[in-house]
């Protein structure tokens, strides 16, 4: 996890020195390493440090209790009750759900959970589709989410002996809604609160009606994606976009 973070920080500095803004840098990193590889707010924080002339890529010392103390508490609570949710742990430890999730990632809980689900899938295939397991072998496909490409997951897939299909990196050309529509929707709803779930659809409709620029971006990206992909008969790969870096 720390190795990935250090690598991403070097990429952030590279894009900063290339004159990119933090949104462009986040999009380019996620296009190669998978959706959610790095949060835009994280890139924004590092770009602010670069603007201030601080190019030290190491984390600053944080005030308050050490992170290891929090992680020890979380490990103890999970060991006593594996069914605890992030919401419950956040309430018990007076932290945000996001902070709890970050600790889960550092502790490897997310990857371990995914590996246990793969074991369950293997058992289900053997019980329900034995002809696949015994004769043809399992051909497995997944996206590039971080738990799916972690070392522990890759080792588990090797152990299972499954043939893993490659998945292309996320690209604004092929999934414009991920890069334009959903981010704008999230930003517009960050400060929106309501106790009435019936109001939520109208809030989204208001955004789409008022922000035609976002809808236009999605449409333009879809057309651009078709222009790139269709002539290549689907042979679209990330190397074709390396020049834009």
C-alpha cells in the first residue's frame, strides 16, 4: 500500500511539473491504474503542497493518536466480531467511515475479504458447474479495482489456477460518465442533505437540467470513444494514449 502511495506521489509531481491541474492528474492516474486508484482530493492536497514550494513526497507528521493505535483497536474489534460494519466501527471509535475504510485497506482486510469470496466462488462452481471446473477450466474476468489487482489477490488467482482475462485500464474515451458525470454529481450533492429519499431523484434531475456542460462532455467523449475504438475493431489499449501523458 505504502509503495503504491509513494509511486502515485511521484506521478502527481510529474503531472504538476507538466502543467496539469489536480483533476487532470487524478484522471490520468486512474486511467492507467484503475478507477479509485487515487482520490482527487488527495491529488489536490499534494498539488497545494507543490504550489507552496514543498516537494517533499513523504507524509507529514500528523497530530493526535498514532495510526497504529487505531489499527490495533480495529484489529481487536474485528477479531472479536467479524460482522462489524464500517458504520458501527466509526461510531465506536469516533472516526469517519472513510477513515475506517482506509485502515481496512492498510490492514489488508479488503483484499482478504475478496480472496475469501473467490474461494466461495470456486466452491459454488464445483457444485453447480462441475463440467467447467473439471474439463474446461475457469476463465475469470474482473475489473481493475485495487482489491482485484493486489498482490494477495494475484497470488490467490494463481493458486486457484484460473485463466484471468486482461481488463483494459479505465479511459475517459470509453467510460465518460465515470470521469465527468458521476464526479459532477458527487460534487453537487456533497453539501446536499435531506431526510426525504423522494427528494433525491429531483436533485439529480436539477443538476442535469442546469449543467448542460457536463452532459455535453459525456456526449463528446462517447463520440470520441467511438471514433477511436470502432476503426480498431475494439483493439483499444492504453498505449495508444501514452502520448497524451
